[in-house]
C-alpha cells in the first residue's frame, strides 16, 4: 500500500494543475489490472486529466474517463513524442506507466515534472524525473 499512498498524495498535491497519464502500450505482457486501477484512481482524484496511449507514437489522447486501453505486441516504444506533446500542451505534470525500456533522443531536454510509474519489480534509472515502483 506504500506506493498507492504516495501516488494519491502526488495527485492531491497537484489539484488544479494540468495533468496527463501516459501508458506505454507497446506490449500486452504487462499488469493490465494494475494499470486499470491506476487509471481509475486518476479518474476519481483528477477527473480532468488526460489519458495518452502511446508506443513508438501517440495512439490516442482522450479524457481519463475514456479508459479503453489497446495494447500492441511489437514491444517497440519511444517516449519522445509524448514528452514533446506534454511540453507543447503545457501539461504541468506527466505520469507515465512504463517499464522505462523505450527510446529517448539523447538531445531531448524536458522541463516539465514527470513521474515514471514502473509496474515491475526492477526499476531502471530514469533520465529525468522520479521513478515510482507500482508493483
């Protein structure tokens, strides 16, 4: 229950801010029930937040209430397009559910707040922001 309380407090601290939840949909080898529960939490605590589904490109951007998630089996992911979209749309905080094995442009600089929600026992080093293990 430790990560749940941490995530809840992070969301409550950002009340009134522009928030997005991105989901790495590059594989269906993930904990889909866990991800659904996180999406549900966002919908209850931050109902105005956006849901971004992406793998190597953004697949959809919807309301957090539209929680139909489509997973792919190719395993290819890149975070660049989502991060660029976050800055363009002036999102204050991005929460990204991923195993952090996707591609980043080395030159990419990111000035917004990001939390990497890792649904795995192993949490790799993140290039910026903060990683939170949600497994």
